[in-house]
């Protein structure tokens, strides 16, 4: 790489105004790892901005996502891109990246709560689609996914997306969010958009941060400790940057009263307890002036636990051994011990005018899932033993990607503008393993709450993916740019696919431009969606999810999974109607065919026969349960949907002279999904019921608005930020558990989570150039989701609906954040 290109890549807007002031953060890079450490530049101290969509001035940041051209600014991007700095992330006061991003980006949503082990993984979704339809990159490289599938009903069902909280927050320099279909550029999963996490690579500095917080109900205590620093290597030819996080989160219980006891014994509606340690190391070294070696390693460990439904002491009357252990009843816990690794290594440089990057990325996520404080009545009946803790399940997801990427800007005599040509090829190996539980966990009726995986449902599965792409970008006139991309991929299990994208932008002047694009994309079914099976057991019900190719599914009309295919269209404007008022508005439409969600719901007695055929043992008397108490289904291509929406962002600074200045921002997402076609199984039966249709179309909020501002004192000693967030309506179809429709498989309640307002506020004081402190709160007036009617609360506990991706269940959150920079 030439010195000129390195310097161009190093120029960033120093106006990432987001988090704790005086944090000495090196600039973000123009391309992942494409700048040498010798050309980094220390950004001067700034005061914090409470996050909205994008910090004022952040539009001048040089971005790498959605383009193969070097030196492209975010505001000049051909596609809509949000840039979120590390300072903005920490300014939210949230100890986890997922929760921080949800307070900044209207198009990004997270689930209000979570069931079972699905609550123990932190994923994100864009534009009202499943998390599997958002691709996550780290420094431009595809990140491996979690092994822990979200198996319970809801819009996130089937998700095995990237768990972004397994990366240390302390190592994040900035994040680029491409709100556009980009499968032709990056491959499978980039249907709703791309989240590219850029890690720090400074060769200097030491940063420390402590964050402590608690909910408005006095529980859910959270503590985060973050540390990172860098050093130079080889007399300035290389850099080494290391960072690590420690985060602990306590339970926050929000269950309603249990009608069986009249008390708050059932803790199933709660924030899981979690302890997580994460570390990352990033390295770069200039072997020659034109060749650099680089490497990144990340490791994270998580222990987390989620409550299951409370079991009465009377349920143990026939098992005196267990009755002696649990004289007051018991609340089983599902726990996870997770180890997550990734190693990236490569070389890059320039040769004959070409920028080249040869890399290999290996990642693995392993989850050991246990059932704790539980029983297995069958073991007790057969042997008299009383095991209470069970090694129930084990899942592993592995990904190994090898890539060669090339790019060059050509200037020819026959075309007056530069032509940027990029292309490359990759080979990816994917593997998914399902481990067998301990014999006690699956013997007889299995461990209560979560039965162990039996040998018949365990296995090792893998596939190979070969891909190649070509991207050409140029100008048709001085003010009209166009980008064409094409990609071909072959999966050894689901076949081949081809995708393309055309994007264009026309600048009428320095203050007004229009842009748009058209593309097709795809999401290949994950190995987990093809092979996962499990049985969730409640006190009076059981629900199975069986593999699509299993005997039980095939006997009921299941068909092999096909990839999802999308067609996307987008158009927007970038305008500065008055000086310093920056506005972007983009409309979009995403048609998604063959969407993957559990379908083919079958109920007792068919469900009983299907589960027995797949080797599951069911609780005593399950064969006589009503259809609504025993069900099973499998992943299928269930529907075609159309998602339409609008993204709007605006920023504006105000100077008050001797009274300081303020930065204002507003951002909006409007989103609606409609069902266009329902799939059927091989027998002609519909794969969806009204509840599943709601998961696809109305469970995500129709709108999300974030607006507010941050005032800075003249000497930048103080900063005060206030932001409002409005969550739009989300509509669900809820099951009945009491009354005349109890456990009905045809009658559901159409339930509306009404729009909600929350207020976030913070005050920052800069003690000196090294130390600063922030006190603040999110949702400071403690708003909660709409309450679920009594007849639709299983055992009275879920007074708020788990699955809606609207307002969270915790209420207010108040925090103290202290940081130091040296």
C-alpha cells in the first residue's frame, strides 16, 4: 500500500462525539486493517454526546462497509450507513453492546425478554426481520455464529445469529451499520443489512472504565469493568492492542402472581443472571513497505442462567426422596457455560497497483447447557436416586473461512473517471454438533423443564461453501456514480445461488443528492435449522421442536429446507436544507420468499406419535393431554413476506456562545411486514397458524423514534444529555391458558403492546484530562410494556409478553460510569 493511500485511509472526522469525554481514541480506519499503525492519529478530547442515530459530524467518517472503494465518506456513501463510535456506545451507560445499540439505532431491535436458553444469547435484528437475516462482520470478515439456537416460539425462533456481546466492548473502535441488502457483496445473511464491528488498533494509550447500574425496582444489578491499551512493536513498524471486559448481571424478576399460591413464586419472567469475561488481541506488522501481516484473536466465556416455571411441592407427593430435597417446591434453572473463540490471520499489501488481502478466519462457539434444581421422576422410580443437576445438551458451531480479496482503481484513456474493480473468492467450512446429554437427563421422562438430548438426536453435521464475487464502481458523469456487484455461491447441502446488486447516487450539488439501489439476496438455512431437536417441558404442557429430516417430521409431511431468497429496492435523499442541518431519508422494500420458521404444527395425538418416533420420552399421562398441551413442529419454508419502511436521520448543532453549545439529533424507523403467500406441506396443509403469522408480520414495532440533544459547557467541563425514545405498537396473538378457550389451538387473543415513551438522561463531569464521571439513567420514569390479560398468562407469571421486540421488561435503569485515559 502506498504512503498516499495509507494517509488517505487515516483521515477521519474527529467528531465521533459519543461517550465518555477525553477518551483518547485513535481514528477509525478506512478499511479493515488497511492502514498502518504508523499513520494513526490521536483524536483530541471531546465531550460526550448522548447517542441518537449518528453523531453530528460522524457523516464525515471514512467507511468500509457497502463499498470496495478506499476513502469513501459515510455522507457520500451510495447506500445508507450509520456510524456509531465507541464514545457513543459507552455514553448509553449500558454494560452490553446489544443493549447499547438498541438505544441508538431505530432500525435495530432486540427482544423484550426471552424464553429458556434463548434468553442466554444476545442477538440483534434489523428492519423487522429475523436476526439470521443480518450479517455481522468484524473488521470486514464474517464472524462465526452462536451454537445456541433460539428454539422457542416468537419472531426470533430459529435464530443462530452472531452473539455480539461475546466481543469485548473495550476493543470496539466504531461500528458501521449498512441498512441495505448486501448479499451480492458479502454473501448469505446480508438480507436486512450488515453490521461491521471495527476493532481498535492504536499503538499507544491506556483506557479504563467502570460501569455500575441497577433497575428502578432495586434488582438487576449490573457491573462492567473494561480495560484496553496499545503499544508499538519493532521500532514503530508494528502495533499490539489488547482489551478485555468483565460483566456481571443479576436477575431482575418481573413475574406476576402465581394463581396456585397467590404469591410471586414463579420467577420465569426475569432477566437472566450472567457473568461474562471477554478478551481480544489485535496485531499488525509492516514486513515491508508494501506487505503487512495482521492477526486478531478473541475469547469469551459466559455463565448464565434463566428461571423456569415454579413447581409446587404437591407435585412431589409420589416421590418422597425429592419431596425431602424440595419441601417448598422448586424452580428449575436452565444454565449455559459458553466458550467462544475466533482467530484471524492474514497478509495484505499492494502489488502492481492491486490491493490484496489473503486471510483465514477460524471461529467456534461451544455451549454446555444444564438443567439445575430439577428432578427426573423416572430415575427416582427406577433406582431411588435423586439427581438434581443434569448435563442436558451441548451445541457447537464452527466456521473456517479462507478468502482472497483484490481491488484496484483504474484510470484509462477511454473513460474520464476512475473505475474501481474489486473481486475475490472464498472457501468456508461450517460445522454444527449436537451433543448427548447425561443418561439421567434423558432417561424416562427426562429432566424436568429441559430433557437431555437422547443419542438418536445427537450428531455432527457439516457443509462446504465456495463463493466468488466481482464489484465494479465508477462515475457515469461527474456527479453520477454507480456500483455493480455480483456473487455466486455453492453450498454442498442446499445447492447454488447467484445474487446481484446495482446502486447509484446523483449529487445535484454539495447539499443535495439522491441515491437508490436494487438487489437480490439470500439466507441459506443454518445447520441448526436443519438438524436441531429438543423438548421443552412445563408442569402441564410440553412443546417439541424436531429436525425437518427426522422420522416424526417426515411422517407428517415435512420437506427439505430451501434457502430464503430476497429482492430489495431502496431509494433516498441526502440533503442539507440549511447550513449544518444534515438530513437523510431512505425508503425500502424487501420481498423475502421461502422464509424459514417452524411450521407444520401438529398436536396430540399426532405430536405424541411424532415425538416418540424421534426417541423422546414424555411425562406420564402426556398421551391423554389435550391438543393444546402437547405440540411439536419443525423448521420449514413457511411463507413469502413483503417488508416496507422508512429510515430518517437528522443532526443539527447550535452555538450558544458563552453558554456553550448543543448537538441535536432525531432518527426514525417506520416498518411494516405483510404476508404475501403461505406455504403448505406435502399433504397440502398450511404451515402457519394465526400465531405464526403474527410472528412474521406484527411482533416487531411499527415505528421507533429517537430524538434529543446534548448540551456542552463552554470549557467542556460539563455535558448534559436528554433523549426520548418512542416505541411503536407491536401486535401478537396469544394463547389462552384459562377460561373457555384454555389451550385452544384455533382461538387466540389479538394483543396489542401499545406505543411507549422512555426518557434517557445523563450528566457528565470531566474532572481533568484523565478522569471523568457520568451519572445517568435509561427509561428514567420506568415505563413497562402493556400488561397481558390474566387468561393469557401461563401460571400467572408472564404479565408482559416475552417475544415482542418492543420495550424491555426491566423498567428504569440508573448507572454510574467512571473512566480514565492515560
